[in-house]
């Protein structure tokens, strides 16, 4: 019974997300939203990288687990913000996002995979694993910033 | 209380000094090779976390508007690498952009910057390269556009854009600023990406480090001036800003191979030099 309720809830949630996507969100708002997600990704990646690299001491497994979980969720959010209708908006997003869409989508997927792995390790309080995996996450960030974001 | 006699202390000091001289050069050369970022072009990219390519065995592809260049093997292997070179061959390669047979290197090899490296540093670099393990990995040929295949055409390019000769410190400036200038202009060859180029691929000298559109940002105080010393240095050590923004791949690699390896004094000098540059506006969009 509980499961059916949950399934119904999920169905409604998914339906409303689809509804949001279908509604015509203004391009400038989409840009603002995706930039907000990027800013927050930085906010939560910062402490993980700081502690994993030993720059910020002591290593706090609780902070890392919390930040990595937030990051895992955030990593799923920016992508529908890169809608074709935002092409003309002022931002650092390069036209290659749409002309090399397959590559962009692959990196977007990789970020979600790598942050999920990071979150799993962080929640398992596996500090050694986190220290390796945060670099893999950073690598995907950098790979996408290379060809898809304007160099400031 | 035990005491070391002055004679023993003197002997130990003498031994330490001799050891430093005997091994010092290659060791200094190793640091210089990091400051020069040699690894970036002369080592293939790791395919995944487990892949450990042989350092300096060559292979990295550098894509340019003129074609794709592949950094060659510079380990001391006699056939695949530069094992048959003399020290003079090496000095000429870097100072003059010439191969041992006298023909030109393409300026994808950043000798327009490296020519500024001092003789003493070149000798240390050479000692370090000689000390590397040999690798038999074959260097890949360049894949260049139709017009750009002829090395003799590079003579014309050099005549236009290349001034050979080592770095001359400016006596009016502090030792720190001169060191910073040397690190940025000679070893670090920052201008190769951060200075815009004209249609012939020659650097626009009046726009030194003002940033090249779509390639690398402006490093003059126009842009860098807004950032504090701490933020700049942290970026050069970690490839991240304090707010968690991550550098693009190519610069992240420069941070890993070069700037994060610099001594604190050298990093200070580098930042001080960037701050002393004339502020230049960004390229027109």
C-alpha cells in the first residue's frame, strides 16, 4: 500500500517536472537558473576538494558526505537549462554546446556518474576513495569548461 | 653532552657541498623542466586513472589552425629519442629553434619563449634529460595543412617574429620582478597561449599576455587585477578558485605539471610580475 502511494507520488512529481519543462520558461530565466546550479556546485565541491587535497584540515567526513550528496543532486540539474532558446542570451556558454551536442551530453552524463560515485564513497566514509574520486569529478568539470565555456 | 668537533663538522659540510655539486645539475634541471612544462607536450595523455604513460616519451597532439603537431620522444633513447644529441645540439634546438641537421623546428615547439632560457639553466635541463630512462616509443609525425608542411618556410616566419637570445634582466627592476618575468616569459612560455596571434601565427607583441579569444584569457591587470594574491596563488596551486570554480582542462594541466610545482618564492615572483604588466583591454569579441 505504501509502495503504491509512493509510486503515485513519484508519478505526480515526474509529471510536474515534465510540466515545468514543457511550459515556456523565458530564456534569460533558464540561464539564471543553470548559473545558479553551477554556483552551488562550486559551493559544495569546494570543501570536498579542499579536504581531499589536504589543504583544509582536519578532514571532516560528515561535511564531505553532506556536500557530496548535494553535489550529486545538483549535477543532474543544469542540463535542461541549456535549451536551444538560450543560444542568444549573454553568458559564457559557447555555441559548441548545441553544435557538438553529443559530446556535451556525454560530459553531462559523466558528471552525474562521477558525482554519484563520489557521493557513495563519501557516505560510506571512505576517505581514501574520496581522495581519488574528487579528482575524477574535477576532471569532468575541466573537460566541459574547455570546449563549452568561454575563457574569461 | 656530546660535541661534534669543528673538524668533523667541517668535513661533513665539505662532503655535503661536494655531493650537491655532483648531483645538483640534473636535480635543478628537473625543477626547470617542471617550470618549463615540458611534460605537457612531450607525454601522451593518460587514457584513464590506471594508464601511466612514460614521461617525456612523446606523443601529445597539439591542435592548431596550421595542423596537428605531436610532441616527440625526448628521452635518451638513441633511435627513438634524442640519445645521439650533444649538449650543443640541445642548446641550439632551444635557443635557435634548429634541429641537429640545421633545419627549422615549427614554432609549435615554443622556442620563441625558450630562447630566453639562460645557458646555465639549459645545461641543467640537458643534464636532467640525460638522466631519464630510455623509451623506445616512436615519435608520431605531424599532420599539417598543405601549405605548412615545408620547414624552410619557417625561416620566413622566424625572420618576421623570432628574436633569439637569452633573457636579460632589467637592472631597474627588483630581483623578484626579474625572476617573475623569466618564469613567465622564458620557462613558463605563458605567452604562447595567452598572447594573441596574427593570421601568420606570429604573436602580437604589443598585446603581450592580453589573452587570445577562445584560447586563453587576459593575464594583464585588467582582468587579474581584481583578484587578490591569495586567490591567484590558490588557483595556480589547485586549478580552483575559492568559490569552487574549476579551471578548463588545458590550464588545469598546466597547474598540475607546472605552477603547483613551483617554490613559494617563484610563485610569488610570478604573481608579482603579472601585477606589474601594463593593463591591456581584452580582444574585441
